C-alpha cells in the first residue's frame, strides 16, 4: 500500500487577473501524479477541470471560466492528496461588450457569436448584446406579478429597446425598492452615458473629417463649373450631370476600396480558420499525438485523450470533425491490436498482463482479453514443461542442451541441494560415503533428478501468477474505475462464474502434465501405453538409488507446499499427493532392494577376526546396514500434512514384508556360503583372538589358516548371536519405523536361521564325532581282543584314552572359538560316542568275568569323565551298555573296579581338567 501524499498547494498563477476564458498557468506543489489523478480545479469558485491540462506535479494549464466572484482562490483536488489550498488569488475582470448601437473600429460579427464554454457556434440575436443595466445601479427585482403589470400598462413594455418602452414599468419591475439617493445616482449615470455618446459621435466625425472635406471640394468644383457655363443647356442638364458625377464617384470609391475590402474579407476568413484550428487543435493534433504516445508507451495518455475526443466528437455532424475522428478511431483500433499482441506475448509479468487488460478494457476491445490471456498463459506453461523434458532427454542421449528462451529461466540448472548431495554421497549402490573432494568432480546428479528440480521450479514460478491472474479476473480487480462505471466489471464477473469449470480443467491439465512428466522420468512403468511416448523417452540404464529418490520426494513435497499456499483447492492437488505416495513406495522398495545387494556383498568383507565372545564383525555390519537403510527412509516414511501412510495399501505391506524377509534370507545365505565354501574358494584370513582373555585355550596359532570346522564354529557362534540379539534389534527398528508384519518377518527369519544353524551344527558334529565313533570298534578289538577270554583288568585300555583325547581336542577347538558352544557340541559328541559304545556292548554274545569287569571299567570311566555333558539320550545309552554286561557278584570285583577308576582319573587328571568346570556355567545354552 502506497504512502499518502501531501495535499496540493498552489503558490502562483500567471496572469493573476483577466476576463473569462483567459488562459492561465498554475504552479505549486503536489498537483497530482498524472492526468487521471487530477479530479478537481476551481478558480473563483468556478469549475475549470474541463479545460485543465496537467503538465507536471508542479504545473497545470487551464482557462478561467465565467465565475460569479470577481476575486477568489485557486483550489486543486487530487485522488492522492485530496483537496488542496492556495496562497495566491485570481482577479476576474469584466469584459467590455460592444452594443448593437455602439460605434466600433473593428468588425463585430453580430449573427455568429463564438461561445468558448462549449466549443460550439451558437446564433445569438443582436438584441442579446444590449446593456444589461442602463441605470448603472444594483437591480432589485420586485415581486409584482407579471399579469398585474401588463394590466397596469396595457400595450407597453419594460424593454428599453422597444418602441413601446415604459419607464415606469421598468422602474417598478427592477427598482421597486431602490432608495431615492440611488435613483439620483442613476440619473447622473444616464447623463454621463449621454455625454459619452455625444463625445463618441463627435470623435467619430473628427476621425472621418478628411472624407467630408473631399466631398465638399468635389461639390464646390461642380458648382463653379455650372456658373461659368451660364447657359440654359447646362442648367437643363445639370441634374443629369450631377448624377453622372455621383456615379463616377461611387465607381471610383468602389475601385479604391475593393482591394481593401477584399483583403479584409480574406483576413476575416483566415482569422476564422485559425480560430477554429486553435479552438479544436486537440482533435486535429490527436492522431499524431496518439502515434507519439504509443511509441513512448504512454497508453494512459492515449486512452484519456480518446475518451475526451469520444465524448466531444463521437456524435458530431461536422464533416471535418468526422474525418479526423475517423482517423482517431483507426489509430485506436491499431492500438487495440498492439495491446492484445503484447498481452498474449510470453513470457510476461503479472503486472504487465493486468496493465494491458485494463487498457483493452478502457478501449472497449471486443471479446474477453482477460480470458484470452489466461488461455495463452495456460498453453505457455504446458509448452514450457514439455520443452524442459525434451531438452533434458536430448542431453541425456548425448546431445548438447539447447538453450531456449522458453526454458532458460535460470542459469543454474543444478540447485545447491543437488550439488551438496552429489558431493557427499556416492551414486554407486552399496558404496560408503567418500571424500567430498573426490565426489565433487567424479559424480554428478542424474539427469532425471535435475529435470524434476527444473520442472518443479518452473511450475512453482509460473503457476502462482497464473492463479493470481484468475483471482483478479474473478473479483474484477483487473479493471479500472471507468470499467466499473460502465458495468464492464459486472460482465467480467459473470463471465468468470461461467468459466470456472474451464479454468479448473486448465489447472488439472497442468497438474496432470507435471505428474506424468515426473512419472515418465522416475516411474515409467506407471504410465499407460499411449502416454509413454509423450511423457517418457528417458534412457533407463539403471534405476535411481534410494538417496536420489528421497531427494526427489523432498523436491516434490516442497512444490506441493508452495502450490497449497496459493489456496488452490485440494482436489486439484490430490494427484500430486498420489505421485508423492507412489514415489515414497518406490523409494522404499528400491532402498530395500539395494540393501539386499549391499548385504550380499558383506561376505566379501568377512575378515574372520573373532572377539572374545566368538563373533566376527559380520553380524554387526549386517545390523548397521539395516539401521542405516531405515534411517535413510525416515523422511520418506514420515507423513507430511495431507499425506497418507505409505503402508495403507495391502500390496505395499506385502511387498515390503517380502523384501524385508528377503534381506534377512540373503544374510542367512551369506553365512551359509561363508561356512561351507571349500578352502580354495575362501579368501582366507588369519584367525585373531583376544589374548587378554583368561578363558582362552590357545591351540590355534596366528599364522594358521582357518579350517572348515573352525569356519563352521564361527558361523554357529554368529548364528547364536543373531538369534538372541541382532534379529530382535532389527525387529525393534522395523517397528520403530512403522513397518507392518514385523512378527512375520521375525518368525520367518528366525525359522530360516535355526534351520541354517542346525545344518551347520550337524555338519560340524559329523566332522568331529564320526572319526571318534569310528575309532571305537577297531580300538576295542585291537590285538585280537576277546571279551570271553581276557586277563584281569589292569586299567583303562588305550582306545578309550585316545577317544577321550579326541573329545578333549574337540572341546579345546570349540572353547577357543566360543565357550558358549562347548556344552552343545560336547553333549552331541558324547551322545554319539555313548550310542556307539552301547551298540558295541549289545553286539557281544557273552562276556567272561574279566571281560565283563573290563567292559564295566571302561564304560564307567567314560561316563564319569563326561558326566557334565550327559543328556537323557547319552544316559540311556550308557545304561543300556551296562545292562548288556553281567552283574558284579563279589565285593572283590567291585573294589577292584573302584581302584582302577580312581587310578584312571588320577593318571589322566591333567587331560580331564576340561571336564571339571562348573556344571551350571557349562550347561548354559
């Protein structure tokens, strides 16, 4: 809103006195900002606005009207400053009129008196020029009825020019209340007028005295000639000669004054022509002034002059005026076409569009220029969008970017967010963040991302002016006060109400084009078959990563917020919300797919470095990869105002659930691949251990490569940690980020992990237990041993000691990797050994006394040694083995058995130390 201006102040007028219609120049301060701002001008109380010409804020030229007051102020009124004041005054002089009986040395046109007030010729009768007040005193009209005066003075008149003039009637009608002193003053005035008339007649005679002398000389010469002749013939023909002389005198006078009178007539004709040209110079100069003002761009001045000419000469019958007014109309029609071309020209600012619409409205242009402008702007925006797409598609295909004026809205085609992102993140999927200096020159934003940035920027910059133009069209603010008075604003509002549906379709078309162009660049599979050629055409060598899709979503969201701020109805912007939802879903899908690929490559990063808990860095890397992926989706998963949940569709829930399960399965497969690869296919690394741990049993050297059994143990340790910690943590993160079906993801993943764990465990047991089990039978029957014929037992035989040493080796290997796996592994090994021993005992047909004692000694020694790892299955096997033996009958045998057992335990105390740990600690699973 503009600041209020100071009221006008008149500080000078030149000339400061004169008669009516005198041209004056008014000077002062704040006399208006333009011709349209000047709304009032009075001099001595008379309105002079019609003849006013605004020159500048300090100068106005006008003509003084026929004011009632002889002296008064000059008051200027403007729209911006209101009614002003004056420090000077103007004195109005009374003009001297020449009566019909007055003598004058100039020519007085009595029948064609020029009236400057209305610029028209009026025939005024000569009697109207008579003196208005012959007595020279103030007239005081009486209240006597006209009928009474006519009855009192029948056949008389109060008109002093009439033959029946009645002085009494005149005095009663005009001076009924005049005092006697004033009447005496009137008598004095009449005498002065009479004397003045006499003096004027005498002066007139003096001025023509030479003419009288010439006439007198001519008559004297004729009289002398008549006397000299003295004849009757002369006297008889004197009359005829006198007539001839007079005729010759008349002809001579005509000859002498013909040239003078001709020049006078020509001068009068020229004077009248110049007078007409001067009085109507506005119309005669208007065509040229229109051309000049159009070239300068002063369309307001042209419109004001046209309105003035139209009001004065629009219905004139004078041919010359018609001719010039027709020329004015021709220039105005050309101006209408020029303004319409400028209005439909693109690009154009909203200010210029409103200005041209107002001009065309004031010029009464045919049709509806405002709606034509809206239609042209609509097509311009659509053309901009498609040109933008075509240029980036060509650049992507290797052609140079064609810089067109229609798309070169900003020289910076890559905004700072893209530049920042391209400098901080690698576009290669699965790669970590690189140095900014390296990425600054190595990577750049994909063409699709730059295109979306440019396209949304284009729409956000153009659509607000388009929408504001429509709002102005609806509320009628496009039109000037002249249009308001002429009713054009009401007609425009009516047209706007009828075209609301058409404009709605325009907005929807722009929104549909925006969305489909973005879909063509990022989601081409979502377009219909016929739309791919119009809105697509991109070369999809590889799909955009989740990082770039997240950036695109943020860009589209900002654009949606900008359009919502324009108060565009939500139903017109719903298609953008649908696009954002599809982009969010696609971003989640792509991110999870890329995460699965990243996790698949984790096998290459396995270094087989084991901590004191028997774990490598693989579970931690897996968990961090999932967490990082979910964190990158946080802005995508969060719902902005007006957005729906990304998991509202059942299909999306199922797809995300399957992808999440797939990610877990990929890692499980990765573990299996690492643990089951042949030695030659594994990038072997040294097994590092934490030597500071007091619980380690160092049987593996730093320079030894990992065996298949060791990899199986490490994989089993990782599986155990995944089941108890990692998978549960990942499930919590899924729930935190709003994923659906987390229970199903966890359940399926746990089942798959347990299956892998069981397979690896059985594989390891097979590797370790089978050799031990297989060595029992050959060891028992070594040296042709026979249970029926054997010596008195002297101790546990070597085969059992070897089996225990092998079991101890397994214990040491497992304990070195993960002591938490010892109970599980040892229990299964013991079960296998006990089961085989039971089978062998049951296969013996008969035992001798010594044989039965030897067998019982070895079974009890093994059972007591691995007692902390016994399970119901192994206990049952040992029980069945003992039941297959004959019972000890004598106390001597029992005593011998006890002594031999104690001797065995004492002799192998060091080897059996690993089986003497706390049961509660070792049986943890």
